[in-house]
C-alpha cells in the first residue's frame, strides 16, 4: 500500500491538473453556492465557469467558412498578422542565427553563379537538399495538419513508391537515368544496361525509395513535437492552457478514478498513456512504430510527465522514420507487384455489373504507365494516358483533398483568434476583479 507522500511524488500530474478539475466542479455548483459576495468573487478569480467554456467552444465551432465566411476570413487575417508579427520578433531576437543562414545561402548562390567544375556538384547538392526538404515538409503536413492532417502518404509518397515499383518490374532495374529521375521515371536504354539480367527483388526496390520514405517519416516525427512542447511548457509553468487536447488529457485523468464512465475509445487512449508512462522509451517506440491515430496523446503525456526531449524525439524518429516506414513501403511494394496487380485487376472484372466497366480503365491505365517508362527522354506522354479516366479521377481527388486542407487551415486559424480574444477578455475581467 502506497503512502500519501509516495502517491504525491508519483502523481504530480493529478495535482497539477486538479486545479482545472476543481474549477470545473466549482463551475457546476456555482449556481447554487454563490449566495454571498465572496463566492461570486472566487468564481470570477478562478476564470470562466464550465458553462461559459462550453458556450464559447460551441460558438467557436460555428466559426467556419461555410457558415460565417466574412467573420472567419476577418479572424483568419488578424491571426495571420499576429503570428507573422510574433515570428518576426523571434527572428529579430535571433539575429545571429538569421545572419548565419543568410550568409550560407548567399555564399551558395555566389559559388553556384561562378563558372567552374564545382557547379555540377553544387547543382546536385541543391537538388538533393530540396528533394529531401520536400518530403520532410509533406511529413510535417501529414502529422500537424492545423486541425486536420493532409494525408500526404496516400497523395504523394504512396504513389511515388508505387510508380518506382511498377517501373522496376517493367524495366527490370532501378538504375533509372538521373536526370530526369526523381522528377520523372524512365527505363535506361538497353545498350546502357550493364551486367547480367537479374530478377527484381523487394529489397532492391525498398533501397531505391529509402531516402524519400525516411525523410517523410522524419517529417511526421517533427510534426509530433508541438503537443509535446505545449504539455511540457504547461507543466513547468504551472499554467493550464485552454486547449482542446489538454482538456482531453485532463478528462482522461478524471476517468482513471471513474473507469466505469470510460468508452472503448477512452480506454484505448488510457492504454496508450499507461504504456508510454510505464515503459518509457520502448513504449513510445512501440506507439510510433504502428499506424496510431492516438499518438498525439502520447506526445502530450510525455510532455506532461517531463520525459526528456531526446528520449521522446529519438523513439518517435526511430519508430516513424525507420520501423513504420519500412512496414508501409513493404505493403505498397507488395501491393503493386506486377503479378499480384494483374491478378487483382482480373478479380476486379468478376464484380457484378460494375466489374467489367472498371477492369478496362485499370488495364488501360497500367499499360499506359508501362509505356511511359519506356519512352525516350523529352518525349511527351501519349494522349491515351492524358485521357485516362482513372488518372483524371485521381487528379481531382488530390485537388479536393488539398482544397479541404487549405479550408481547414483557414478555419483553424480563425478559431485560434477567437480563442485568443476570449482569453484576453477573461484576463481583463480577472484583473478588474482583483483591483
């Protein structure tokens, strides 16, 4: 049986988050217990009641472009201006770092524009840098998303791995001419192919796309840092941020004491938190190594329990950029195996009514892709590929998902400004009450 002191040392998070829980309980009972003036004053000093927070949250949820377009755009513009000002101030306080980066970029462009044999190396280095930065950025977008993630694996990395897989089986090699690879995939000329013809293996294809997959996974690991730093900053400062994710974390702490009220999703979240809290590095690694939509909660848990940064980020990076990415690569490569893909298209034709209508466009699409790989460098793609129904549908799906992602960013920043002005208003009320 643990002593009260032991419980306090192991459960500081309950104490830290208990203030907000007490505020909520006080808000529930505030209507019946504020008969005297002192009770009212305590309610003012403790911040908004639960009813006020719920009303504010409900009002904020209505702040979307399709319901309040003018107000949403107004708040979005104001929030962008505030964020830009804050980042400019941060850049001003880090003048030396900004100057160093500017000198490096300026030196690179000066050397690049100077004629000499070094230009070819600088061009390859710059191309490789932007190629890696592109996949890191897509990984960050997939993980952060500002309210809704952009599924960049399904939109970009997955199709890229699938294209390399189809080209590898069609060309029977992964030594694609560079340039144009990786911007475009072409089979090498037969006279340029050296060595004995070997059967294409899965490991060979995995090694070809290892850099892109690792950079994308590293980007997703970077995208998990904001929840970690938010929870860590709140714990160190003793401040309770009015954030939905932190409110969800606090609610889970309450459900620990009343497990009967927890739903199956809450129990799954509690299992993730318990695994991370008890196992540490290997618990974080296990959660990051599998597709896990609840990993944001793991980041908040690690930040709240002051898990060292490199323990959290190291386990997340290894799990997402190494283990999980190899699993996803393997799945895509096997799915787009030439024999397996032909069999899947054949089974597609067995579907009643719509099967024969889908089988033809799929076969046409795959044949067009194979012909693209064997064309001459600089040759235009054939018109049948441009008019293929599947390519047209996939292009429109990408446009719709990107448009929805942009709309979600606008809505999220507008709601962030709404939260900002209400928080400032609440702070002013507490100051007036103290005066």
